[in-house]
C-alpha cells in the first residue's frame, strides 16, 4: 500500500500482477492504492519496459516475487498463490496465456472465485490479434496519431464522408497547434494504454460486485485496441440523419477550431475555456485590473455551431493580441475573480510542485527505496467513510445476473457536459438501469454528438427541479436508486436538499458520486474543464513538446472529461462491491485533475532538486527516440517500436541497415541514446525512399515491430463486419438522428455477459414511462407536462 494510505475499500483483496508495459501496472497501482494486496510476479528474463520512468510510480508499494512460469516448480508456486488470490492481471497473448496455463478456465479450476483480467494488444479481432501490442504501434494502426489535432470537419464528417462545414475556410495563422508540418502527430501521452488501464480497473471493479452476487469469478478482457477506441469514443460516430439535430455537429474537435490556447506577455501560455470574448477584450485592454463584472450572465460566450467556427476565425487575432498585453499570472487572477476558465499551461514538473495538489492528495510525496524523497500522482480514486457500521451483506447467496455485471443496479444521472454523464453511460453498458435526469432546456445539448455519445443506454426523464412537484419526483427516484451521480459545483446539491447529509439521513445505503473539475482547495469553486485541467497537469505541455520551444497542444484524444468519468464509474462500482459485502453505502469522488494527472503519471520528481525524469517528444513531434517514433515515407507514414535488443537485432538484418550492427555508435542502448539524432537521420533517409507499404513489408518480414499510420482506419472500422460482430462497434437508434453507430463494448466479461441496452436517449423520451413506474397516472402525467413540470418528448409513450 502506498505511503500514508489508510485501509482501503479493497482491504482483504489479493491481486497477482503478471502484466508489463503501462496499462496493467497502472491498473494494479490503483487497486493497491485502495487497499488491495498486490503481488507482482517478476519474470527472470527481465521486463523490456523496466527502464520507463512510470515503473517508479506504477510499481509503488507492491510486493515482488520472481517466478519463471515456464518451470514446473515456479508454476506450482504460482498455482498455490492463485488458490488464495482474488484477481489475476496479465498481458500475455492468447497463445501464451494457454501455453502457460493462465487461461481463466485453468485458473478457475484452482480457484472458482478468481477474477482474471487479461489486457492484450488487440483482443480477438482476426485482422489485428497477432499484431504487436505496443502503444505507438496501436496508435499508428488505428490512426490515432491523425486525431491529435483533429480532422477537418471533425472525425464524424470524415467517417461519414460528408463535406465539412465551410470547406473553403482554413484557420487563421497561428491558431492550430502542433508542429508546423502536415500529417500525424506523436503525443507523449500513451492514449491506448491509458484507456486500457481505465477499462481494466473498471471491469475488475464490476466483476468484484458481480462475484458478491453470483458467488463466481469470471474472465475480464480488454485491450490496447479498445483503449484506442475509448480515446475516440465521442468523435468516432456515424449517424443516419445528422441534419435532423440542430447542433449535432460541434466544432471543438475540428482541426480548424480555436483551442483557447493563448500566449501571454511573459511568454507563458494559458488555456481559456470556454471562450468569453467580451471579458478577454476588457481585461486585455485595461491598463490596470478591470472592475469585476458578472460576465457569465451575458450571452457573449462563443457557441458551438458551424457559424461560430467562422466567428472564432474572425475573433482569433484580436483575442491573441489581447492576451499578449498581460502576463499569465494576471490572466489567471482576473479569471478567478470573474469565475472564468483560465489555467496556466504547466509542465508535469510544475504540477507535481503544486502545494495545493499535495494538500489535496492528488499528488503524493513518499520515500522511495532507490530515489529518496519523491513526488508523483496520488490516489486518483476518492472514497468517503461508510454511512455507518456494517450490519449484514446485501447479497444473500448466489444469484444470477443477466445483462451485465451491474444488472439490478439503478443509477440516477444528474451529470452535466461530458465528465458527468459519460460515467453513467459506462455503467449502463454493464447492465445498470440508468435514468438520465434532464432539465427541460436540455433538448439542444442532448442532440449534439457529445450529448448522444454520453447518453447511450439510458432512459431520460426531463424535470423542472425548481418546481416543488419536480423536486418531489426527484426524491421519489432517489428512494428507488442505488447510485446518484453528479458533477455539480459546490452548493448546488444543498439548494435542492440532496446534499450528502440529507441523503445520508434518507438513504444510508445510497452510493453518492459527485466529481469535480479541480482539486479540493483554492480552485474548488472555479469552472473546471478538460482543457484547463490538461493545461494545469502537463498533458498539453508534453503533447505539444513545449520543452523544445513549441506551443502547447490540446489533444482531441484527451481523457480529462472521459477519464474523470471512468474514474467515477470505477469508484461507483467499487462502492457497490463494498455495499454488497457490508450493506452500507459510501460517497465517492474524483476530478478531471485526477484523470489528467493519471495521463502524466509517468512523471515523478525529487521536490528538493526537481528535474525531468521521463522521455519527451522531439520538437518535430515524431516520437520519443530513433527507435520509438514515426517516420515519413514517400507516400505516407510508418511507426516503429524497436524497444528491446531482439528488435534492434532484427532491424540490423533489414536490407540497407546491415551496417548498423557493426557501427560502434550503436553497439549498446546507452550508445544508441547518445547518437539518437544520427540514427534517426539514417532510418528517416531509408524510409523516404520507399512507400509506406513497402517499408512496412520489409521491416515486418524481418520481425521489426512496425505499423503503417493508417489515416483511414476510423472509416474502415465503421464498415468492418467483424468489429460489429465482436461488439467493438455498436448499432443502435436515436430518435433525433436515426441509426446511430459508435464505439461499442470496451471491456468484456465471460460470465455476466454485457449488452448495450438502447441507443442515446432523447431529452424526456422516457418521462411518461418512468413516472408510471412511480405510480403516476396518465392524467397526472399530462397535468405535469401541461404545467411544464416535466417534458414528455414528442412521440414518446
């Protein structure tokens, strides 16, 4: 258990970790942070990822046991460990899993209650399953490198082969971030593995809850491929009638969009989101600090329509000039005074030195056995104390669960934006009955691609909570719920009488989740967003290669909002597991800051002598080193990941590279690192003489880990019948846009089979149905609708 951690919600749970790389170690770190006893099984031949900086963080606190699973004696010792363990996490290929006796069937023979979590490269898809599961290669194969700056017209238009709005317009000079060259961008953030880590721990948490109900363990499976799909989960959509929803298309993920990143008078950058031009003008034009005005009550904020995209192009030069009139610290101070979203773009080093982060616990300071006193990410999951003392478990013996590991759970979703409702969407995907509580005015947002993407699988009731009758409906729903999930700012719940103290008195077994933008502290009352958290925590700094003098970059794959949502869904599932054991509920929480710190959790520092301890992207944003990066070919791009000595030896057998083996500059990994630029130039020159496919074939046939950077993957995915058959792509229906296709199941279960329940809910689509379940008559429902207490959507029954 990490230094300073109390007995956690997973106390008594034992985990065997046979994984390597990023996703598995990151997931088991979070299990250990919350009380699990994690034992890492160390292979005697070593771990090719052992030198990455993140291992200092992700391997914290765990016991280590060296075992050679190929030897009978060590294999027998491992089987003894399985007998008394709850979870086994591995990252072997399917073939290796069966050869080593690590299949779930084999483990279940030893311990029927064991939960096995397998994190592979690509899962079971026949076109991909045998490809190397390494982050850069998965990002290349899935085209994720092309999504970093967005696509012209957004990925939705690209996938649907529709013309983008205003195709004749490009962005004004300086507005698009990233290196000044066409093509894909290599980010520092390991999006496929980060996504897979989120999915793995969420799946494990749900399986633990299911085990309490059924008495059985099961296999949980996810992959870096599904992690990459998660990165695109809100923009990788194909719909039948986008023109039928007035705001389906929104511009933030368009490559021509304004990001809200601005350079200030002192050369530092800030991220302003959402963008309020009047406030920027007045603040930037004043010779001294302007008087505080209630700008947020105005209507000046830039909207999200196609027309607003052109407005941003017109305004950008003026806004950029305004920001250069004041230093960054003044912009941040004025933003705080006016409740505007402005955050300083910081490096991970600066984030880890933030005393407010340290006080909150999202950053921890510990004594490391090798590195001394260091700082790194703290526990990203937050659990309140139980609502009393244990009486009896809720589960009264083995029962069946149909529809997913969270079947039988009712969730009230009061979340806003993306970070709030996306977590309950994931709960719905695993079988929970999620009721989305919409406001009457939510019809517009619910029809956007983000509204549709975050509300799949739910039922919607649209209620005016300012009317006492509407508030009474909410309280009736709470009386029947297991979970209430919000991301409201402090005080909002208390005004409706649903603050934690009131809910504890009414429902001691309720699980309450209220996630935040920032840490608990001086920023608590400020509007937190994916963008401002990414600025504060270092993802924009690292993904933009700011250390090389580049401007910061907000990645369209960012997992601030969606990562926060996944952390909240995981915390809820773990609280439900605990409730099955104890009969009592908990409050849980997390934040967008926690999620973005997880994205940069490869970073750690000595607070007394802080310096960069992690690999950084080069200034041209090709990659981390000559042997782990993208290369341009005569007609496209490839990515290689020659991360170990066998891969280096393989490269030296490729025609044209035979002399590398004899070159003293490259005789050892340390020497190669010292001459990285020269090696990059040699490989780059070789690649430019060949097409992408030719380059791939030559390298791949010689067993060099390589992939073509496939810009077309997201289009092909939506025409791939096997992706549909495997549930990787979902086809549902939306009342507003017709056939709705998006990313499907991202984590899979062997026993409590998951199933997507329905398409995205329209605002008020199920109001009458839900009220009838609360025993309202048709006449009462009609009267409530007539008085605008509720909204019954057109065509709803």
